[in-house]
C-alpha cells in the first residue's frame, strides 16, 4: 500500500477525468461505440491473468526451492553431527572443533548470500574461523572441515568407510550453497518484468474508458481496486523471486542458522 498509494491516487484522478469527459462533456450513452471496447478489454484481461499466474508461480518456485535447500542444510548438518559425535566419542576436542565448523557454516552462508545483512549475535565467538576465510567463504569453511576430517583419518580415528559417508555429507553443504547462488545470480529478466508492468498499466487505463458509461462514478474506486490488486501481485512476485535479501517475506536464514547451531550443540553435547 505504501508503494502503490501515490499511483492509486493518480488512477483515481484519471478515472474521474474519463468519467467527466465521456458523461459530462461528450454525453456518451451505452449505445455509443465506446462501450464496445469492453469486449476487447475482457480478452486482454484473460491474457493478463495467464501472465500474472505464470509470473507469480515462477517467483514462488524460486522462493520454495531456496527454502528446500535450507531444509536440506538442516538435515545434512544434523546427520553429520550425529555421525561425528558417535565416531569421535573418545576425542571430544576434535568433535568440538567440527561442531564449531557446523555451527558457523549456516551463519556464514546467510551472510554470503546477503552481503547487506546484519548478522544476529551468535552464541559463540567464531572470529578465529572467520579470519581464515579469504576467498569464497563457504568453500573455504568446507575446506577447513575436510582438512580436519582427513587429519583424523590419518590418525586412525576415522575409518575409510566412515570417511566415505562423511565426505558425502560435506559435499551436500556445497550443493546447498551452489543451489542458493544459482537462484540469486539468475534473476528474472528485466524486460519480462517491465513488460508485465506496462501491460497492467495499459489494461487499467483502458478500464474506465470501457465501463464508465455503464457504471458512472462507481468506476473510480473500481479502477483503483483493480490496479491495486494487479500491481500488488507483480510487486509480491518481485519481492519473493530473490529470497535471500532478509526482507520480511524472504527466507528467514538467520533464524534457521540459529536453530542449526542449537541442534548441533544439543547433539554434540559441547559446552558453550
């Protein structure tokens, strides 16, 4: 409403101008040829509805895919924590170090996907980990985790079979990161979004021309309402098509990251 309110006022003024022009000034009636514009307007409305359905579905699919990727990250982190907690039951120092990597990864991934985000206060200090991340942060963190696992394997604390399925879980972390980056770095083409906006505006501008003869002053609020509904759908699609900006309707990445941190703490049993 805050975004559309100024243009809604303009639409109301425009509708009043059309009403005054056609009825008060030109004295047109329902038998006028202008009333036939409504037939073409109905056909355009059908085409516009198909475009908006496709637009909103495409945007929601991007949002839902991002949410599924973060759900996968939750499951992969829990599974990895359960396995390493059992394997390293006798080496709690190594288990706690791996737990710190697991706790920090979702926070850093959220920061990586939204550089303008303000990270919430973490339960632990991860400054020494963050200093070692120089290039692609999530990849660097996975490299540190993989290096730690191979070190434990050389020490004989992790077997070849255990290393095999732990490595599969680690690869899942980068799969999530890559999937989120694909969504973020592949926006909806601007020309497509711009075309729909123009179509909506032209459709609404033609609305009072076609129906004001029959509806009179009632056409003014009706035009404003139709404009609000159609343009709101387009704005909603624009907002959710990039679900990693920490806006109100985006994926709550930091909340999920904090839940992962708590889950890992509970599974690993590490003291804060």
